[in-house]
């Protein structure tokens, strides 16, 4: 049996009558679609519902699965304390999922629970399902800062665990769409909001899950989407399966997008192995990029690959360009994986004997010492992209008007707090955004005065620029 179907649903508390108190009528189309989706789940009669919620426990590098035998919650934070539920967890299936995660060295499991209570991203879907069907156990997962491809892989592990235990499982991908669809909405408007909603509904309504992995993460951020990673996990659970899909509704009347789709598994199709095909395409792209590397990027990559595989620091090659061996400069080494930053460490001014030594030191730090990320794992190495920035000397400036987000990096300083942001970064389009990010990195509040600004230029070594 295994995964037999699923639903994609939003989770606005408003649509629960005790919360909406009549206001839910504005999204009446969504409510009717939700009820149809709940009927769909009831007709499948699952033993277990696996539900991913963006409002469960979330870590940057680990997908959390709720532990324990059961959990409850209510809607008191939304003014409806009498609307609540208690559900039992499927311990055996959860244990098998965790075993597979350990077997594949996948960063997911039951560690790190901060709050055992059900979140509203879980309770809103269950509110509608429980009115139609109660004979199931639950597995609740969160989402993470890991890549879209990793979320998809996690869904594949869930599907395999369901197959291993011969369980009838329905997947619930809980998540709103863009939160920036209207100026009058809670988060205002961004043109990327409608763009995301149109694109995600087309993908989820057609089952073209290969495209789901190709979304630009900067589009996701600008659109302030909620459920994309939840949908990626569900898509992974459907890997290699043929589907009967019905797109029931898409509304954006509140400034937030709500989409409802149902998915019934009808057979197997090896051609729908989307993650395998995505990785094949990715490896071909990276192989092409690496053939265009210059000495700066090759040194960073070789340093990291050797350090992660062997735990040793490579000897500095003697056949490097003269500038790398004789000139001193600050450098930054950046790693990306699947379009997302995976590590970035650097020096504003030189602390080593030459640029080559600077790159070797900063490459190791970027791969294992960036406090924002867990250390790079050996299995990630084939999928990493590298760039090296060599910095010019910094110069003080008196006004943001002297900055250019494409040409200059910025350093923001107040006292002993200092934040740096490199120039020409994807998703950073204005000087004000650049300064705001540098302020946050330094721990300087937006309204703090007496801030000093410096600018610098870089020479960026990145094989993609040569293709």
C-alpha cells in the first residue's frame, strides 16, 4: 500500500468558524474546497496521515519530526480556546522514518522539540478532516532551511517507510501561498507574490514536480510564501507515482494565497523519478562549470574536498598565478548548494602571507565553521558551487549615496559591532537592503544612529560567469 494520496491545503485560522466569527465568509470558496478535500481523505480511509507544517518546530539544517505518543492543541491564541483536538501519533511509522533518515545520513529526526502542542498549521487541516474521518494516527513534521531537493528527498524516505510497513498513508501538505498579494493584506504587496501564486498553482495542479525543485529561492523570499517546502516533501512522497489530480480552488482575497488540490495515487511510473533527473541535470551543469574554473575557485574547491574527505589541509600549490602567491588581500569564500547559501567566511583585510593562503584558510572555515550552518558532509561535495571574492582596500564614505549595490560591498560599524555584505548578491537589489542586512549581521538596530560606513570593491571568481 504505502502512500495512497494527499492534499495540498492552506491553514488560515480565519476559516474555522469559532475564530472567524462570520469573517470566514470572505473565503467561502476555500472553505468549500477544504470540505471536498476532507471528503477525499475520508474516502481513502488512511491508517496514518503524515502532515508537514511550516509552523511546527523549525531548524536551519534539520527537519523535525514530533516525538511522543500523542499531542493536543487548541486555537486559544486566535480567540477560540474551546476549539481544540487531541491526536495519537503513529509511533511505528515514525520510528521507521527516523531509521531511514539515519541510514541515509539525512538530517531529520525527533530531536530538539521545543513545544509539543499542535500548531495551527496542523490544527486547521485536522479540524476539517476530523469532521469527516477520525480513524487515523498522525505523524507531524516541520520544514527546514535545507534545500528544496532535500525536502523532496525527505518525502521519498517517508514513502519508503510507509511501503516497508505496508501502511495506508495520506499526505497533507499544509501551507499558504504568497503573503504579498495585496497592499491591503497583512504583509503588503510585492510583484513576486502574484508571480509565485500563478506558478505554484500551475505546478501543483499539473503534478509537474520537477519544476517544483527549480523555483528560485529569491522568488520564494520576495513572495513571502509559506508552504513551498511542505509541498516539496509531499511531492517527494509521490515520487515515481502516477496521480489523479484535481485543483479545487485558489483564492487571494485577503492578500494571502490559499490553494487546495487533491492527489490520488493510481499506479507506478519510473519516469516520474524527478529527484534523480534533477540530480543528473545538476551534476552535468556543475561538471560544465568546473571545467571553466580559474585557479582561485579550483584552490577553494580542492581545499574543501580534501578537508571534508580526509581532515587534512592541502599544501599550497606552487604553480598558481603569481598574484595568488605574492599579493596579500582579504578574501571571501562562498559555498552554495541548490541555489542556497551553504557557507561564507572571509577576511576584510589580509591575515595570511598571500592570497592563496587566505583562500585555503577561509575555504575551510566556510565549509565547517560558519555558525549559520552545520559542517559540510562528504555526500554534499558533488553538489556544491564555489566562488571566491578578492577584496580591495576599504574606504570610508559619508553617505549611502556613495554606494552602488552592484559595484561596492559595504561595511557598517558602530563601536565594536561590525557587519559586512559583499556586492552584487542575488536578491539584494537596493542600497537600503544592502545596509539593512549588514546592520542585522552586526546586531545594529535599524534606528541606531552614529553608524560608520565603508565601501570596497571585489574581483569575483565564479565559473558561472564564464559560461
